[in-house]
């Protein structure tokens, strides 16, 4: 991922958490650039990608949102977040989808 100003361009980069691109990279960049005006949302997914980046967002004063693992088709990512950090909001799948409409 190439992060310049307000633009994000997917590029070939080293793998992080076995993913390329990694959501952690994007979240850390957003936390560093936007501090307390950033909102991070982790939805259904596999493995633990997103934990470190969402944690960075929380530390920078941003809003952190995670989908309730009980109604996530793939609960691993939300479970990993909840196991490793406090979050601002744990929401149902319906609420998560509505949040994304407004972003």
C-alpha cells in the first residue's frame, strides 16, 4: 500500500500478518495522519489482521468499532480485537453495515 496525503494506492509490499495489503498498515497510517478524527471498523474476517492498527487508532484518540463476533460469518478478526484491546463500540452486523453507508 502506498499512502500519500489522503490517497491510498494498493501496491506490492512485504506481507504483514500473512496479508498483502494488510489492514494494519492502513489503520496505522490513518491513526498517525488523522489522530482523533479517525474511525476504525473491524468486521467479519479471518485471522488477526486489524488488531495492531485498530489499537493504534484507539491510542491516537480515534473511534474504534468492532462487529460482535456472535453475528459475524467469520468471527476470528473481531474476536482477536476483543481479546487484545478495549474497543469503543461492539456492534451487530446490521449496525456495522449502516455505519459503512455513512462513511
